[in-house]
């Protein structure tokens, strides 16, 4: 074991599930505690207390203050993902605990955003159902929409949003965005998300947000209404960053054209009403889930913890 101090292996708490290959790699270096799988994870952490010097979570299972309160010797938490909405970053910083992310997934998330946009436009999943159910024998399906040349609005132009925009350029889309940070890009910067939505044919949410329940949704009803009956909405960020009840209602009533959704407010539960709608394509939070990227993410988690406990610092810490 490389992560050992004075012969004793460093003990790591898994506060979020990791893939089997990541677990196997971590086990070669550390003593692992699968805390997330316990009936009462906090009680398990309490029992381990000062033995734990490292942790590993993921985008939907981050490092919370309750964890830190129980782990006085925690030095580092490796997040398998880039979303930090479930981690208390300010509290970790205050305590000097390093948080690392896996900045290797931007291409895949952008690829899925395009796939969802294409599916929502071209009704691919609906077409698949049309063929399988035998409806094709009785007629042609309704036409889709043309993605090429659409006006595309991006909410968030960080690493993911930028990759989405680059791909949309290949579709000859006109691109505009809202983002709190000034970006040195040729795309049109808009300050008001409602105005952006009114202009857009396609609106993609690719922004980082606040923890669930702590702030109003970034995409509220007014934005969705401005996108309107012909508008197409894609979400590869977090479900709670959208007013989900309004989204469902507008999709069902025709107030919003179509949507491609990879994330939901209460995963893995999806609003029942969405299941019956043909104008929405639903995927189970798979944006980073390719064999290649899952492996790279796992390696990044392991690499961060191994490097840290070898005294060489973290590889991909957040600033
Ligand atoms: C992962 C993600 O699926 O990076 C993120 O924040 O949401 C995804 O890459 C997630 O970490 C799994 O919970």
C-alpha cells in the first residue's frame, strides 16, 4: 500500500459510490470504508472519526458539513465529477480540506447535450417508438425540426457550455449566452436570461448552480415561457436548477415545444407526467457515462488520493 503512514494504511471513507475498477484501484493503496452503503452513513462516519484522512464522493454525493464535523483529520475529498452543488466548498476551504474534481468529462457532457438537442429536434426516440409499435405500417410520423442553423442560447459558458457551443458552431447555429463571468468569445453576450430565451430556438442549460433548495432555479417559468411553444430546452446541469413543475406543465400544455433532459430534481425519480409525453427525451444522468470517461474519472479520483498521501499534492484541486 502506497498510502501508508508508519506502516498503517491510510483510511478512506467512500461517501459516494465508485465504480468497481475505481474501488479495486483504491484498495491497492488504502483501507476503504464503504460508508455510503451503510444504513446510517453518518453513524458509520462517527464510529470511524479520526481514523479517516481521505474521502471520495461524486457529483451527487459530495462532502457536506455533517461529514466534516465527524472527521477531524480529514485532509482531502476526491469528487468523481465536476459538480460541487452537493459539497460545502466554503466549509471545506475554511477547514483547509482539499476538494478535487475530475475535469476530464467536458467532451462527453457536451456530446450528450447535442444528442439530446438532436433527439428533441428530430424526434429520434419518438421515431424509435413509432417503428417498434408498428405505427409506421399505418402512416408517417410528424416532421421534426431542423437543428442546423438554429438560434442557440446557452445558459452558462464554462467548460461544458464552451464545448457545447463549439459543437453547435459545426451545426452553423447562431450562438448567444448568459454567464456571470465575462468570456472572451465571439458569441453574443446577453445579460437577461428571459431575453436570451425569447431569442433562442434552442436553450441549453450548462451552468453550475447552488445546492438544492438554497436558491431559486436558474431557469424559471418566465424563461421557459419566453422560450415558448416552438422552443427546445436541454438540461445537462442539475434538475433543481430548473423549475421542474413549470417545465412539466409547459411541455404538457404545449407552452414549450420540446425538451431533452439528462437530470431531474429527485433522481432517479422522474415526474410521472413526463413519461407520457412524446415531446421530451429522458436520459438517466448519463452525460459523463461512457466507458472511456468513466475510466478517466476513476483514474483521476485515485490519482488525486495517491498523490496527496504520497506528499506530492493533489492533481486536480478546485481553486
Ligand atoms: C456524474 C456529474 O454522473 O460531474 C458531475 O457533477 O453529475 C456526473 O459527471 C456524477 O458525478 C455522478 O453522481
